[in-house]
C-alpha cells in the first residue's frame, strides 16, 4: 500500500443531490438494517484511478441519512487495489451488509 488518507467523521445530512452523485460513481453500495437493534448503516466501496497513475480504493460508511466516515487507500497497481477491494467487500458481507437495489445491475431481456 502506497498511502492512506483518512477524513474525520462529521455529522451532516446527505442531500438528495449528493446521494445520487455518490451512487453513480460507486462500485459497491451495501446496507445493513436491523429494526430490532435500531441499526441502519451503509457502506460504499469504489476503485478509481488517481492523478498520479496509481489506483485508489475509496470507502465510506455510516448511518443511513447521515454523512459518516471516509477513507482512501492508494495502491501502486490495480491488481493490489482489487485484492483489497474484494477483501473489504467479503468482510462487510460477513457482518451482514447486503447490496442495495441501486447497486444491482439492470438485466435487459
């Protein structure tokens, strides 16, 4: 891993405009909802190139409807980034996060 950037968690409302822009650029948008425990969380993962030819894994998480934390992990190759991305996705699935309808691909018949 080349570098890590971490932004502190802030409590701000996510507007509809920001939320739709985030959905368009993400590769994985997952939610974990358990009404009995008052649990409503989201997690997003994306792989994007940097300006310097490296590859970054972007992730954000928090309570649904609120801005949560963000972290960017930068890798020298796309393969390293993909391994990290898949590891993070596996961990989230084990914790109970499931893909949302927005993240599901459209099937054309």
